């Protein structure tokens, strides 16, 4: 069956129209026979989001963005996107713009919220959010650091200005002189160090001998310490401590007037009596030595004993008087 030219032309026109429709739908990233659900989200700044961008749930692509336009004169953007059938989530779910890669690119990820709210249906407007990208995070971290660096630079400039104000011509001259004096001092220390090295080098043998003597003394002291440790020095000290304690107790008794020594040390009458008795005994012995006839009478051959005559300056008489 032959088709007329008019029929062929009509068929070509219809096919062209279909091709245009399918092409336009493809460019808009939407299928002509699409039965997906349409949702909306409002953003203050879409950050470069474009039509045809993918929409995902937990990393799985479930749709794409179909259009982006301003909502009102406040320049809020309303984003229209489609989600394929079979993916259900509640009305309280979040449509978040995020970076799809390191070098750029934006996408929308739906963060499902599982609560008692009803499921979202086609035509609903979801809650919106924008996830900070790497650039935003870096800028957020670098901004405080930049402010600190700027403050440090400002302080450094102020410090340098103050230093320049302080370091006038006279101060600079004095500072140069101080540095020159310090250089001379360092040179003097170097000369002294060289001299000390020469002295040490020339007296090395004597120093070695002195060090050996010190080592010998140390060894002897170690041996002496070992001998003292073996000689029960602790026991000796303990015995000496006991003796000291006894002596302290004896002295305490004397101070309290206990015993003969205590009475002698604290009783004045006892001391005076003892002193008088000692003096009387001394006078008696002296009188016995000077006048033995007073105490001993010896008769030879029946001769009558002479009466005793008291000598002059008799100690006993002197005491009695």
C-alpha cells in the first residue's frame, strides 16, 4: 500500500514533534512517561545547584532536580525535584544540599525521619538545609586563625614602632658600645679558657695523682664504713644511749634532792654541817699533831706525870674563844 505524500509528511511532523518532546524532557532530566513524585524545598542560597542534579537517599540516586527559581522578591530559591516511585519517607524528612565531590558539584540528599508523621506525597514541601562544604569548613576554621594572625601582625607593627621610638640615636650608640663590651668580655673569657687549658695540660700528672689519692681515700672510707657496720655499731650506740639515760636519771634525782648527793647539792644545812664537821676534824688532827700530850700520857719508871699546859695560840682554844 502506497502512502501519499501528505500522509508521509504528517507522519514525519508527528515524529518530529515527539522527538522534540522527548529531547526536551531528556534535557530537563525528566521522562515523558515519568510517574515519579514531585517535591519542593526552599533555600536561602542553593550554592550553585543546577537542574538535572541527582537526588539521593543514603547515597542511592532516587531522582533529580527539575527546576530552580526564585520564590519571591526576597530571592529565596524554590527547588523542584522528583523522586522515583517506591521510596517513601515522612513529611518531616530533610532535603539537604551537599557537595557531591571535592572539586565542586552540588546535589540533594534526603535524610529520612522515621516518626509518627504521615508519609510525604507528591506536591509536598520538605524541610531544607545546606550542609557546609569543604571550602566552608576550611574558611570557618581559617577565619579565627586569620584574625589572630592579623592581630599578631598589628601587635608586631606596634612593637616595632615602639622599639624605633625607644632606640634613638643615643640609645643605639650605647647599645653598640654594650655589644662591643660584650664581645671584649667573651674574648677575655676565651683567653681565660685557653689559659686554664694550658694549666690543666701542664699539671695533668699532679691532677691525675690527686684524683688517685681521692679514689684511695674513698676506698678506705668505704672499708672503714664496712668495718663499722660489722662491729655492731648500732649495739654500741644503744648501750651508750642506755648509759646516757641512766646518767640523766641520776642527775634528775640529784636535782630533786634525792640521795646523799641530792641532799648535798640542794640542802644547805646538810652542806654546812658537813663543812663544819670537816673543819672540826681538821682542827682535831692538827691539835693532836701539835699537842699529843693532851691525848696520850706516858709514865716512865713510875715517874709522876706532869700536868698538861695549854700552849699559846692553841687552835682548839682559839676556836672555843
